[in-house]
């Protein structure tokens, strides 16, 4: 009989410990429900704004480079005007000299 009494006493103790643990968990759960987490995003906001400004300046510089590059391509010629004029003058002078030599 004493074993049975010991087992029941042990079970009663375990049940009481379990009940106390459940009550503690309920208190912790209530505290967690009431707790609100607030995030401070001001530092990240400033970092994002500064990054946006940098990206804007980079995009502006790329657009300026692209427009200058396109302008240079539009203005590009295979030969400069003075070289074409000199070449034509040389051809004309050569033709005149050759025809003068043959006519003479």
C-alpha cells in the first residue's frame, strides 16, 4: 500500500508542477501578446535616400555621356572637308598636267 501512496503522491506532485508550468506559460503568452515591436527605419531611410541620389547622379552622367557620344557619331565623317578638297585639287591638277603633256 505504501508504494501506491508513494506513486499517488508522486503523481500529485507532477500534476502540480505541470499546472504551475502551464500557468507560467499562459502568463508569458499574455505578455507576448501585449508586447509590440517597433522598428526604427530612419537610419535605413537615410541610407536608401543617399543611394537613390547617387544612382540619380550616375544615371544623369550616363545620359550626358550617351548624348555626347551620339552627337559625335552624328558629326563624324570618314574624311575631313579639307582633305577632300586637297584630293580633288590634286586630281584636277594631275589631269591638267597629263593632258598638257599629251597635247604637247
